[in-house]
C-alpha cells in the first residue's frame, strides 16, 4: 500500500472533512468491532490510506489504520494513546499536541459571551428589569392597596377606623394604605395629611403621595407605590381613574401639577 501523502500545513475544507469522516468511522470500529470484522472490504481515504489495513498476522489493527490515515507515522503504541481531541488536532494538521488538545473539546458555554459582558448578573435574563430591594413596608402597602382595588367610591368611606369598609373615598383609601406600612394613627382627610407624623415633603424612593387640599380647590389625593398609581374617585383621564378604588396608569404631568403637596412616608 503506498504511504499516505503528508498532511499539508493548510488543508482545504474538503480534506479536513474527509479526515474527520475517517476518524468517526474508526471510532465506530471501536464501539462496534463486530461490524468491522464482518466487513470483507475496506474503504480508502482521499490520501490513499486504507481503514482496513491489516498487520502482518492478518488481523485488523485499528491503531495502524489510524496512523496510516493520519499520515503521522505513529506506531500502534503511540496511536492507541491518542484521545479524540488529539485525533482531531492531528486531522486538522495544526500541530497541537495531546497536552493542549483538550482545549478542542466542544463547550457551548465557552462560545457564549459572559453575562458580565452583557451587563447582567447571575440569574438575570435579557429584557427583564431587576427587582428593587424595597423594604417590607412597601410590600405591605402594596398588598393593602391591591386588596382594596374594586371597592366602590363612598364619600367619607374609610374614616370610621381601620376595620373593613364597604367603600372608600380618596383620603380614606390612602390613609388605609399608609397605615398598613406603619404610618398614621387614625384615618385623616386631605387637609390633615401633610402635617401627620412620619410624612415628609417631596417624592419618595418607593412611595409618593400627591395631595390637593388648598382653599378653592377640589380636594383629592392619590398614591404611587413602586411605580404603580392608585386612587379612589377623582377625575377621568387617559390614564383611567374616576371610579372606585383602582389601579391607574401614570397620570400626565399636567394632572400631577394640580397637586401642590407632594409627600412621602419617612424612609420610603
């Protein structure tokens, strides 16, 4: 059998594909030797190497066949120690030895960009917003507000105490929500709200109250909790509103400007 041609330093795609096909066929011989023994003929590769090369005793030597196919001149002892990565490196003719060929092992994770390069933290996903580490008071207030959604607007509703009510007006609703977070000792109306202990001027990080109670103005109050606005009653707008206790969209800047008192619970 003629000696196989030496592997060129730069192989064509077809040549690489042919060598890889040979290796896969040889691996099949290892995993299913019975099929190899049953075959009476052998197939030749593009370099003229025979996969069915035989030793002097007439029995098939996988290592010798592999050596011939790769054109490396390795002996049976040498090729028997080759790992699949080493075989791939030899087939590609890149000179990679067995000590470094482990880097050829396919690893999908290594092919993907790291989460840190995408500005993501562990456990986060693209297109999602990282949840804020809001205090437990904010969760309590959100739960209270959500539990009252759907209650009808009742003038004076929510001012008889902290127990269940048939309905709520704007200040009765906001009072109940603030109390769930540990603020207010009793329900208050829009005029008294700005002076309550624990209420501070300006928007809050998690909770903001918009209060209107000046003379000559229609008194009203709404509350924003973690970006979600709630109210009971009030004016209809593109954001909703005008009914009983409900979630509403973010009101227009013009509407929010009608509330002269912008407050927040201390610490929130």
